[in-house]
C-alpha cells in the first residue's frame, strides 16, 4: 500500500505540475454565464475584434529620460521601435530548472500605438501576448519582451514603463517570491514543532507531512488531469487553494489517527501493532469518513452556482478531499502498522498513563459548570457577531496593499496625466441585427451620449470590425475600473445610456473590468442565496445519518452556525471598521461558510463520536463528557492549530482579498477547534445528558475494559 501510494503520488504530482497551466483559465469574464452583459461583450470582442481568450494585455509607457514633452522626432522613434517589436518573435528563455515537456511560449507580440498624454509627457502602447499569466514560461517570455523593449527605446533616448495585466502579475510574483518562501518555511516549521511538542517524536512529526504531501500530490494531479479530460478550466487560484485545504485536513486526519493509536497502545501494551492500527482505523475511520463527506457535500453544492469560478472550484476540492480520504483510510493506517511503537520514538510516554493536564481539567470543569460555559461561549460569539452590523461587500479586485511595484508606479504616472481608467478602458460593443453595415456615423449619437455621462473622462475614436458588422467605443473612466464607483457607474448610468441611445437595428453591450465585476456581484448574490441553504441541508442529513439522532445534529449545526456568524462579524470589525477597507471581500462569506462550517463540523463530529462512545459505558453522563473532553481535546486543539497556521499564512499576503481569507479562516478554525468543539458542544452535552441522542439513546456496554471506574475523581453530580 505504501509503495502504491508513493508511485501514484509522485507520478500524479509530476503530471499535475506539467499540465496545471493548461487546465487554468485567467480572468473572470470567462466564468460568467453568456446571459450577462459583460459576457456578451466579451463574446463580441473575440468574434469581431480578434480578442483571444488566452490574451495577456499590458500597457507600455514611453517617455523622455529628461521628463520633457515628446517631440516629433521622439514620436517617429516610438513608431519605428514599436513596429520593429511587432515584427520580431520573442523566444521563450530556457533554463535547467524547466520541467520536461514544458510548453514553448515563443511568440510574436501584438503591438499597437495608443494615445499620447495631453501634456505630451508620454505615449502609450497596447501590447498583447498570449498564454496563462501564471505560467512561468509565459512570464519568462514577457520578461524577454520587456528587456527587448527597454533596449530598443533606450537606443532612441527614451525610457519605458510597463503596467496592467501580465506586467502587474509578473511584478507581484517577483515581489512575493521571497515572502512566500519565508512564510512557507515558517508554517512548515511551526507544524513540525507542534508535532514534536505533542508527541515528542521524530517520526510522528515528519511522517504526517510526508504522507499528506504524497496524497496531496496525487489529489492535485488527479484534479488537473480530470479538468483537462473534461474540458473544464479551473481558476488560477484553485490549485493553490487545493494544496492549502489538503495540507490542513490531511494533517487533521493523521492527527486523529495518531492520538487514538497512542491511546490504544497505552491501553493494550501487549497488542500487535498491526492489530492496533486495524482497530484504530476502523474506529476513527468512521468519524474521518463522515467529516470528509461533510466537506465534500458542502463543496459539491458549488456545482449549482451560476458563477463559473465557484462552479468548478466546488467539484475540484470535493474530488481532492475524496482522494485525501482514501489516503487517510489506506496509506496512513499502513504507516502506523509498519512503524508500530517506533512511530513515537524516542518518547517513552507509551509506558504510562499521562497526567491529567489541561484537557483533563477542562473536562472536569465542563462536567461541573456546563451552564456557565455555555453562557460565556454565547456571550463571546455574540460580541463577535455584532460586527455584522453595517457590513458591506467589496467586489473590487484584490490589489496589493502598499506593494509599490514597478507596474504600480507606472500606473500612477499614467493617471497623473490621463483619466484613471485610461490603462483599462471600459468598452461598449455594438453589433448590427438588421444586416446593414455599421459606420462611425451610425454610432456617433451613442458615442456622444456616453461622453456626456458623469464619470466618463473621455472616449476614444470608434473602432469598426473588419466585416463592418460591429463597432467598439472605448471609454476612459475618471475612476479606477476595479473600484466600487466604477461598478456603480457601469451597472447604472452607463448601461441605461446604452439602452436608450443604441442605434435602431443594433444591440449593444458594455464590457471591461468594471462591467465584469458588476455582473459578478449579481451572480454571487444569487448563488449565495441558493448555496447556503442547500449546503446546510446536506450537512444536516450527513450528521443525522452519522449520529443516529435528531437532537445532536441540531446542536452541532447551531454551534457551527454561531461560529460562522462570529467569524464573519469579526472579519468585518477588523477589515471594514478598524482598517477602514471598503468592505469584506465578496467571496469571504462563501469561503467562510464552506471552510468554517465544513471543517468546524469535522471537529464536532470527532467530539460527538467520542461522546457517544463514552456514554455507552456505565456511569453518569457528565463523567462521560469529562472523559470525552480529556481524550479528544489534544487531538482537536493540535489539528486546529495546524490548520489555522496553514490558512493563517495567507494573511501576510499583500493582496487584500487573500489577507481577509487567511485571517478569517484561521480565526474561524480556531473558534471551531478551541471554543465550539471542546467547550460549547461538550457543555451542551453535559446539560442534555444522554437525551442528546434522542430518540435512540446509546446502549450501555458494561463488559468493556474501558468501562471500569475512572482512575480520576470526577467530582460531578450523579444523574
């Protein structure tokens, strides 16, 4: 089994790395249904104006070194160099680190002359390369073009700046390279340190990481290959998100097995290691399977979303979690069976019962003061939930906060002389429906009406398609195209002006970044209203089947619901109110719902499974709760810290949306692990007693060795 997983993991991981950029689709416009205005505009741009679905546009600024106005000689030099660049093929640089069968992205760029600043301080060029901007080969090709352009314009005494699209992506990637390596190393070191502190073992610290890496590689490769085979394009962020999710839940599942395996070996010192691994896998496997299926069910509901980025993300993560579940039930028990007691070397803790510790004291406190703990938990969760008051959604692009890259500096230089939307114009596409050809005169009325809309700083000359059946009017907005003002302008006055003034016998659509994000806002709002109740219903059904109870699933769903609202409220408090951001990222409610509810339910399932097991033994229900808390808290707390560290690493990103995702998911997981699962749920179980499992109460088993009187004095009331 270990050898099989090694072959699968390494093989699929290599294939996944080779083809991942063929399986991903840059941009957001391609993920919208064709009925949306921006999607229709995007289709016209491809069909009538030669826009390529894999195009990577960027803007080149050309100016004099001395800052003076461009002369006629400078303009001629710009035209000469840009024409030469448009004719020369850019060969993709090759290095020794390139993966085998890496796609060759050598190409001839499209270069077009753009507008000149009113004060003639610079002129813009529109450049288009093709390929996935996240692909290292495409990035290397762009860098080669950048150096060639710099050298060409330097020969005629001019300097250059690059911004937008691919230029911004490459500059941000270069700026984050060191940060990502440092953060990744710190998180990895923290995970290893936690394992060493908990198990005091070398193998127990390293084997979980090795196993999760192998299984995660197989899962990511399977998703990429399935995507290519099915003709489905993933969002660029999906592979990275899969890695974070699998690292977190994979180590969680291994920890659940490790803690129970250590407990089994302590209780049965003479038992064969393989027999112990079999029993542990059978017992914990049920809870792990239920926990994984909860995550699968939650993410599978994204398949009904209208926004394509959500629709492909859900099944992708669901498939990867199923692969991780398979590895948790096969590879991880195989590693336990092979290593046996050596898994915990050099620790000698297997030879004696551990001291009560913090978990034991928490268990006794829960048994003695459940009502007080429930009240304190509700007060804390309620205080955080209060942050939901006045919460706003931010549908803007999550740009870098404070990351002054060369692309950002160039964009700022452009906006000092031209409208803020000059580098990313909003385009209105007009197509004929009556068969009559379009010309500039026929759309002149629409162009004039658009120019009068407040917020439009200027319009470019109308561009006609080669067949004369379509026209494009580029608008230069006075605000950044990714901001809320631009989205309000596009979704309101601009589209209304187009509707009223479009020529007879034509249809018109508004495209561009602002239009895309305005439509995404509508699509996401519709999707959330459907996904939330469907996912909650599926999770409730899984809990009902697993726990064989009506009341217990209600308790667990209420707990995770409180955790979700508290986490979202805390995020609004921090980012919107304290840091004065425009609002919380529009994807945050969905991300939190899926991760905090699904992963939080993981921990609740583990504690609930142990509560039922302990309540099947004779004795007071509160004593059973105390034992369950004592034995389960270390596993849940360690797993929660590991998973929170994995997601928390995203919070150091310079991107606002990624920061919010990292902070909120880490906080939500910590609340789920350290408050809901080991305090609130056990306290409610102590109050409800065995009636928690109504209508099927646990059957008492007096013949179990573990059912003997507890070694501790629980000091709890009987009844």
